[in-house]
């Protein structure tokens, strides 16, 4: 099949142009950057073609077909055991890099800062930090066996094994969250924050991603309530940087006021508050 025919065939199912180009680069086994300079009559003769077309017709996400997703300029391995990294999470990582590079942060040198990436999934947040700041070490935490296997692949891919501590832990257990917060200075988190009701509404578009990565109780607020509560209980100053759902900032602002936390939000490209940064004092 010619690539212009392939484009036409999948256009109505794969709406995102970069996803279509990524599929072509995957099938021709060429770098993404070379796809746009291909002539339109280039033929995809790959034996993968039928398999790929069949997966697309079932609406399997492109990242699960190609086994990769670009995040903050780095190509991460992903499979159906992890959430596909979202562009909103790049706002969290940009702010984390900005704050951590600020030499006066918490009056600690970079090599001494204790940074943890909670709910790490594929490891994108923690590993991107390691890629961007070479003095840093990071602990990454997730409950899922499948996710931790993906993290290990990405650790090997980016050769950061000596600077990362991979921990399997259930973060719905209060004592686990408490001890993680006590032990760390910077807490990064992209927890499950979708309510059961919203998930039911959105299930068609989310059904291939692990439900455990998306949904939590208390109307999607369970992990924020716990993280913010234990942040207030710590003796030392800690900074929590967390992604939030599109409709959760009003509640979280009130919670921060209630506990007297210094806080601010960062907006996504649509102008919606999607990242909360808060700290005691
Ligand atoms: C929204 S995903 C975030 C993945 C990744 N950090 C990202 O930004 O792409 C949430 C992650 O939380 C993990 N998770 C869900 N419940 C958990 C729990 N009780 N304890 C620890 N991790 C949990 C899931 O396995 C999933 O990988």
C-alpha cells in the first residue's frame, strides 16, 4: 500500500497527524523525522500492515501499536500495562525542572535533594528528570507489576539504573504515604484522578488503558486528600507538585487554604488549571 493511500485509509480513525506519521515511521522502520520527506508513492510492503490496520479498526491507541510515546522530547517504551503519557504531564515536569534547578530550593544541593515520583507508570516523570538534571537521583513508586516492568525497560533504555530506586508500594495505604513524604523533599505525583462516573462516560476512549491508572474513589480526590493531609503533618518543608483533573482546582484551592499551604496552579494549553504546586510555609 502507498503511504498516501495508507494516510487516507486511517485518517478517520487516527485523528492526530503525528500519530499517523508515527505509524508510518514504525512500519517502515525509519526515524520519525524522515517520514515527512518521503515521496507519497513510497510503498509500505510491511507484513505488519494487516495487523496494524486491524488494530486501528479496533481503536487500539497508536502508542500501544508502536510501543512508544514521545514525552518531553524523549521516546519512552510503553505498552498496555501503563497509561500513555499525556502532554499535560509535561507541564508538571517543566515546573519540577525549573524548581529543582533553583539553587536555593530547600537550601539543599542537587545531589542531596530527595525526589520521589509517585504513581510512576512508565516512569516518564522520574526518568525525564534524570535525563534533564544529571546530578539528581530519584525514587519512583507504583503498585503495578506491569508498570514496574515498563519502568525497568525505560531505565535500561536511558541508562539511568545507578540513579534510580524503583519501589513497589500501595499508595492507598496511609502509613506508606506518610513514610514516603517524611523521607523526601520533592514529591511529584500524577495519581489516578478520574471519578467512577466520569470513567463510565469516557470508557470508549479509555478502555485500552489500565483502569487502575485512571480511576479512584471520593470523586477522583482520594489521593489528593491523603497527600495534602500528610504534607501538612511533616515537620520539614516539602514541595508537592501534582497533576490534577480539569475540574478539581476549586476543591484543591479550598483544601490548601484550609491547611494553610502555600500554593499555585499552572494552566494547560486550554487555560485550565492542571498542575498544583504546594508546600508548607
Ligand atoms: C495516572 S497514571 C500515571 C502514570 C505516569 N506517572 C504518567 O504520568 O504517565 C497512575 C499510576 O498510578 C498507579 N497506581 C494506581 N493505584 C496505585 C496505588 N494504590 N499505589 C501505587 N500506585 C498506584 C497506576 O499503576 C498508574 O501507573
